[in-house]
C-alpha cells in the first residue's frame, strides 16, 4: 500500500538504540562543531573538568536517546531541526510555577541533551507566582486589570530583583550540568502599554535578535526574562506569554513550546487533546460548550500567533518532563497545535478539480515499468467503483478508502501517499483523522520493512504480521464478524488481499509483467545470436 521512499522522514521504531549507535549522530556539524566544542569547554570548565562529570553527561544523553526512540527515528528529527538556521529551531517558554517545581531538574537534563546534539533552544521565562508571594509577604495585594498586572514602582522593583534571581538560578542549574548558557537582557524594547491604567507595563515594539543569534552561533543557550526596556531606558514589565509570542514572531522557529503543569489542553470529558488542526477545527472548537475561559483564550492566542508564522511552525503545550518525547517522537506528548490544512473529500473521479495533479500524486515515488499506464487503469477502476478520497489543497497527502462490500465487510485503506513536506506540516495526521471520522472501522496493510511502520502502529487498535507484511485495523475486535473475512484474506494473500483496489499491488504486478516481457525479448535476441 505504501511507498517506502515516500516515508523516509519518519524513520524507525521507538525501541532502545545502543549508546554507540546513538552517539554517532550527536555531534554538531563539521563547520560549527570544533568551535562550539572549544567554546563550551572554556565556558563550562568546572562542569567538564573531570572524567566522572563527562561520563555522567554521556549517561544522561544515552538514557534519553534510549527512552525516546531508535537512531533512525532520532536522525529523522535531527534532519528536520537542522534543516533551518540554528535560531529557528525552538523557543521554550517556562512559566514561573515550573521554576519552583522539582521538574525543573528534568527540564535541565533535557536541555543538556539538546545541547549535546548541537541544538540550542531559546529560553524565556516568567516568575508570576513568586512575584505574587513576595508582594503578599510585603503586604502588597497584587492587582490586575483585564488580566494584566498593574505594575507600580514598588511592584516593578520587586519584580526586577526577582526576575534576575530566578534567571540566575536557572542558569546556575544548567551550568552545574555543563550546559553552556548566556543570560541575556536588553532583548525586548517596549513602550508603555497604557501608563495611566497599568503604569510600568510594556508593549514590545522591537526584538533584538542579534544577541540571541550570536549566542547560539557560539554554542550557548540564550536564557531571557520577559522584562523590557523603553527607548529611554525605563524598565517595563511584560507578561511572559506575550514576550514569548513576540520573540516567536521575530525568530520564526519550527517549534514554540509552552511548558505547563497540566501538560496540555483538555476537552469537555477531561481527555487530553493531542492535536489541533486550526484551519479545519478552530470554528468547531470555539463553538464547544467546554471551550471556555483559559482554554478558549489560549487557543485564540495561539491561532493569532501561528497566523503570523510559517506553516512549518507549530506550538506544543507539554509538561516539562516530556520535552524529549515531544521533540523526537511521532506521537509527541502534550497538545500539538498547527495551522494545518483543510482536508478535501471526494467520492468520484469527477469531483477532483485537477485530474493531472491526481495522476502526478499517485505516481510520485512509484516510478517503474509501465507505471503511467497502470495509474491510468487504476483511475478507470475508481470510475467504476465506490471510494472516498481525502487530500489537502496541494495533495501533499492523499488517502483512498474503499467502503465495505459483500466480500469484505470492513472499509479498507487502499492507497496512502505523502511527501516529505507533507510530514513536516503534519498533514498525514489531518488526513488520517478525516478518514477516521467517516470510517469508524478500517483495515490496511503495510510492508514490515517500511521505515515508518511504527506510525501506523500508533494509529491501529491491533495488527498481524505474516511473511513480511503487516495487517492493521482499528474500530473492531479480532472476534468481530466483520473482521474475520479480512483476516482470512490477509492470511491467504498477504498484501495482495486488497486486489485491484490497491495501487501498490497493481504496480508490482505491472512491473513484474514488464520485466518478464523484457526478459523474454532479451532471451529471443540472444537465441537468434
């Protein structure tokens, strides 16, 4: 069913990889590696002075890699993260509550892991809960107007001292682990948001990227507070979420990560929302009775942010202990939010707006003997048989589902193709989710040698393996009457069970027939001498 070359982006299973294999890909690129390594050694001499400390560092990295996936899978994500300039990798916003929690140690180890891979996220943090506590201890009641802290001179003085202390504490924790960091100030330039209403509260007007870029180029992780300065040097308080959003607009990172104690957003039944495709789901989410207060505001703010960023950017809301899982696994950990794509659905060939685009999509990564003629015959087959196709505007991903029939009482995923770009924008998730809404029970087959077979394990309720092929299914039990014929056909025919509805089977048969024909011609020519 699947083209192996079409899935190289999401390679490998999530089984433990050996330390030797994993460490081989962990060094920075040859152009930056030696300079970074030297600067890191100079800036963190205390942390790397002794062999035991170095051994501890390697042990942490090894354990992390083993816990998140194989070398092949990690390489796929590293390839993604290193496909852009270093400052466009990731922005991580740390709330003040996280800085007080014991999970800060887990987060610091995750940042060590990233720095050892040559990845340097930009860190911005707040200290709201700590500031509330200090003000209350000083007999000052925190005041808010429209959700924004009123910051008088006394509050600003307490905040300035507190933010500096929290920043140095985080940097100190990272330094103890040997993570090279730079505490940056003066990154945000701001003007008064409304001096009469909120006093010393700023609205960011400019982000100084230069200091951030130079720090990352030198192999340091930048650590920022959300404090800003006016053009005349007046310190102004800025909400950390607001500062993170403005920083993201300036840097345009692939990942914007908000660390949350809850670990994500939740629906009306208390279930964690794993993924939100804003283009397709935003209006529906806003109409839900449970989407209120903080959840509603967060989704709206993230949409406003992502609307200003490239489509390749995404926002993740996760627990701090899940940073590696979010960055280096297909399933992620918390709530992933993307602009996404609106998925189209058609049930006849005539409904496709561009038939040539459909042919190009079906044939990509599948070139072979008689491939074009096979595609034409496949389209003729679809003209005569019921199907439902799902795809995005540019057909980065296409899925064709055959409905149940007399011989097979379960719907089957006959064809599924996606480009590398489609993986990067998460369109595969959106297409599969659209198909699942229409077909609560579905079966499909994949070659067990497919590098991305683990992605399909994550989509299935169960699977069977036979002679190098895997049968996947969801929405039913093995004992269900509807599943029995599917299983029997798989046992008897393997991946060929889908017959003419499966494009891969058609292409294999066509290539084999063409090869045999060429072989006979060649043999005849040799016989004639």
